[in-house]
């Protein structure tokens, strides 16, 4: 237990930072006079005091964080910070006469921070505007990663920052160094993220949104989160221009932000345009969007222009795990919504703000399968697995295979647990898949025209666990369950 004291100390620091984030909805509430500004000093005070108690009590424990500490801290952050995030939700809704259970409040907070975009709230148009700002702002903080932000702004983490960065970063290529110092890398990634955020908010504003709507939908777009301040999601605006703006920024956010960082540092796009994962990501998203549009046109659902508009927007939205919608796509030919749900697992890059398996893992799996088929014919052939010009080490291939095994087992086990509660198979499987992929809307009873209030409390907790496992990329959490992990 004594070995965990430095981890708890850093957790306290992060809780104080998180309390500071509540100043944004507090300021919005004060400015707009939405009637709930008094709940924010309480939320900020409780969170900050709890963090300061941890930080102060363990101030002397300043040891550098090791790799195992990073795994523990990442798990604690994604479990504990939603507990702090529920305070404005529960207090704010109670202030306006609405009741929300702890189960639903925690689900909503986890959904925001993991950028899942699932919701249990109805009538969000009528909520105090600061509550909607807080819900969507949670996505923006979780999009690039709270710990990566911590590494950028808390240099007192010292050497341990590298362990946090590796534990938080998504995908199998966590050790790629973009700069000599990990703090500079974290600042650079958040700088690119902030630049995209400003551009997206201004574009939405110029496209016709109000300033606050532009801010909230920017939070939901660049984070690929998808929570909206309107029950109708993007259908509220009924604007092809705004849908096009969202489409562009969803495509941009689905690619590895490290590529943008390197392109800005070098002053050219060569490394970006030649990256095999980026090219595969864009090709799959655009190709699937065109296929969906062609099917919608061919089946007589829409005319050619509307088929392109709705098919492309929803394909990119769902496949990038954003989850915006402008119509109930479950009414389309069944092939399309099932295709979109499956694409949500693979159609974003590692280092993006999207969820799912990540495109790089699928590329490695396909190339490994091709190598094994070649070995059946030519057993002695030397055929290394390559991504672009780089040879993929066997260690990384084994890591991807292990991840896919655990991913498949997780989806099956959670789906069977949902079926034990007598939930229909389509809703059960899609709820688990949408949660693990951090997507939000699924199929059946939790489609885009509905939300997760149809689930029981137990089913809601299963989906909450699925979102946490998906954001932690499963292996980090599973490592904590291994006795070998706790042996010093």
C-alpha cells in the first residue's frame, strides 16, 4: 500500500486541476443567469478540498512514477474523476426540480469523459445552459486525455510524466518520441487540439450557430464525443452547411494528432500524407460513406443529393465514434446501421480522439494474416510485417493479438451478462459494442431516436464498465487484476 502513496498524491493534484475546470460552467451560469450558479462553488469546493487533502497529506511522497504506477493512476483517474463530475449534474438538476439517480449521473459523467456520447437525459434543450456546457466540456477534456494535459501543465511530475503519457496514449505505438522531452510532446499535442478547437468553434459560429451552441458542438466534434445540447442532435439545425463543417472536423479528428504536430514542426505535409494508417482511415471513412449513399439512392430512400448528404454524414459520425445524427438511420436498409456499428471499432487512428480498436491494429492484423497465408505455401520465406517503410516488431504483433483476444472476450462476456437480464439480443450486443467503442448510440432500443434510459440500473452499470474498459483499452484494467502486477 505504501508503494501507492505517490500515485494518490498525483491523483490529488489532478482533482484540484479538475475542480478548476468547473470554473467554465460556473462562468457561463453567472453570465447567462440560468439559475444554478450557486451549485458550482459547492462542486468546486468539495472536489478541490478532497484533492488538496490527498495532495497535502502525501506531499512528502515525491518519488518518480514507474510504469506500473502509470497504469494504476490512469485507472484511478477514469474511475474517480467522474465521481467529481457528477456533482454539478446532480446538484444542478436538483436545483431546477429534476431528479437524477447516482447511477445515471455517474453514467453521464463517464460517457462525457470517455467521449462515448451516450446519454440518459431527455429534454436537454430545457436544461440550464451551464449544465449542457459541463456535459460537453467533459468530452473535450477527455478527448485528448486528462493525463496528457497533466503532463503538459504539471512539470513537477518529473520523470513520471513519461509513464503517464505511455499509459494514457492510445494504440500499440505508445513509445514513439516526437520531441526529446515528453512534456514538450504533450504540450504540442494539446496545442494542435486547441488550434483545431478554435477553428471548429469559429466555423460553427460563422455557419449559423449561436456562440454557446458553437462552443458546445465544438467540444463534441473535435473530441469525437457527440453529446449535443439538443435532443434532436444535429437535426435541430437542419443545415447542410453545419453538417459539412462537422464532417470535415470529424475526419480531421479521426487521424493521429501526432501527424499534425510533426507536420507543423517540419512545415510540410509529407509525413502526414504518406502515413499508412491515416490513408487507410480516410479511405475507409470516405469509401463507406459513398457506399452508404449509393445504397440509400439505389434503394429509393433518398434522391442522389440527399443520399450523399445523409449517407456521408452518418457514416463518418458513427464510424468515428462521434454519434451525431440528423435522422433515425435505423429506418434505413439494415445493412447500413450494422455496417456503421462495426466500422466504429476500426475507423479511427491511434493518437486520435476516437475510440475502438484503432486502424493501426487492423492493418497489423491483416498484414500478419497475409504473412501466415504466404508461409503456408512458402514455409521458409522471410516476409516481415511492414507499416509504410517501417518493419513491425514481433513484440508489437503479439501485443495486438493479445489485445484482440481480450477485446473479443470482453465484448462476449459483457453481452452475455446483458442477455442474462432478458434484454433483447440486438440491444444487448449493440449496447456493449457501442460502450466499448465509446460510440454512444447503438441498435434496437438504444438507437439514435432513443437513449440509455430504457436500460435498468444494472444494465446501465454494465455499459458504464464497458465505456471505462474501452477508454482504458482493456489491457490496462486487466493488468490490475493480475497477481503478478502487484508483486514488487
